[in-house]
């Protein structure tokens, strides 16, 4: 016998949906659930209900009541999708039986969507005028037909399901503390202090002496400058801005990537930024700073958010676009800015983020298929 609500709850939680209720809510034998999710400025409220407890008049009034409640929050979101899933045991025309009037999406702020599943047939019932998927719900709903062995050992409260489901989420945190971020900040500050005590951080000759990026020296074989230049900053304001950005974006991303993968993205973003400088900046330019590395972190967050359609601790794909746009505009007005390094680092990080998220998703799908 399919325990559909238990399977559905597990799948929704493992896909980063949030349960609307208390942690001590008992899943077993429930007939109605509410979940929600925020993606790229849009809000989805997912309402699953068994037809066995539906009463037409009450159902219609509840629908209208929920839509009225959502109107209070409509100014906070780009769109609000209210998905109602009716779970039944036989073939019914849900639209006729419950007097539902599905409408095509035409940019309306609050968009009600009506679906049904027949537990005797593995299919989603929907109106041709409405989408048959939104925020990956189609796959979640159909996957819930398969009982999960792992749930045999789980308790009955929503908190028990959350504890298990978090291990199957692509947004699972892999590090408790952003130790690498803190170490990188300390190393940059120490190196800055060393340079200040030995000639300063603004004179070109001293920058080159301590390992700044210079084209002619790179071509002479001093490739170590691809790394050392990422730890050199030209003046205190340059150091402060970059370390502040590293603290903000670093601690957010490192918890999701883990220490080693985070460090790899950071370093290779800096190297890629220097390669972009080598290719696109005119003349024998001297360049330094951790900006390429940091833009790589921002790009990685953007790539991961684009594929997962989730925010990374408040940062999204749209945040990435805004950040890069501001950089390009500022680069036109301040010729001291190395836009090649910024955009090169961001491009590497963005591609890395997409690849990382796709690999994580494949791993999660295999794990889910085995339970």
C-alpha cells in the first residue's frame, strides 16, 4: 500500500520545500499538507489534499480564503503560484466536480493551478490551459508513488522527516564553519602588513617585488604571479573592500561547497581572472588583488542558484547579474579597475557553479533511487 503523503512529504523536503506548520505535526494518516518555496523572486504555495476529506462548498471557500491571504503578500514577490493537488483513488473530472475554472497564465500576480493524482494510475491530471510542472513539482509528485524504505525507520513527526531529508538536499551544508574564508582573510591582511613594513603597497616596483601580476614577467616564466597577485592589495581601501566581500560571500558559499572545493573555486577563479588580464588588457599592465577570486565566488553562487533555482543563504542568480552589471558599469568610469580579471573570475565561478550543482543533483538522484 502506498503511503503517498509520507512519500510526498519526504520528496518535498529533500527538494528544499518548507513545511507550513509545526515540527511536531504528525505525518501518519494525514489528509492535508501545505508547503511553500521561494525561487528567484516568485513564491509557490503547494496544497496537497485527499479527496476523501473534500467537501465542495468548504473547499471552494478555503480556496478563496487562501487566495485573499496571499494577496496581502503579493507586493513582496514577482509572482505567487498557488498549486492545489487533489489526491484521489479513481478517475474523476476534478474541474467539473469541484467547479474549478483553470485559467492560462497571462502575467497575473496570483496564479491558481489545479492538479490531481490518481493513486491507481501513475499520472498527473491537469487542464491543458495550465502548466503541468512548476518548481520541479511534477517529478516530486510522480516520484511519491514509490515507497521509500528509509521512511520505515523514521518517526511520525515532520521534524523526523526533516532530519532525514536534509541529507538528500542539494543545498546540504558541508561545513559548519567557514574556516578557509577566515584563513584567507588573515593571510591577505598579514601579507598586506608585510608589504607596508617593507616599502608600501602603492609603489609599482614594490608591488612587482612582492609578486604582482605583470605581463612581461609572466611571459618570462614567472607563472607563480598567477597566485601571489591574488594576495596583494593596492592600498588599504582596496584591501578593506575585498576582505569585506570575501567575508560576505565566502562564509555563505563555503558551508555549501565544503572547505576543499571552496578553496579550489577561489584559487582557480583568481588564476582564470589573471589569464583574462593576460589576454584582454592592453599594454604591460601591472595588476593585483583578490577581486578575481571573489567574483568567482559570486559567479559560483549564480551558477548554483540558476540550476537549483534556490537562493544560497539569501543570494540568487539575480544577485549575480546585478553584481556583475554594476562591475561592468563602474569599470567604464574607473580605468584603474581590472574588468578583465573581474569578469574572467566570474565566468569561471559561474561555470564551476553550474557543473557542481549538476553533479550534486545526479548524486542525489542516485541516492534517492536506492532508498
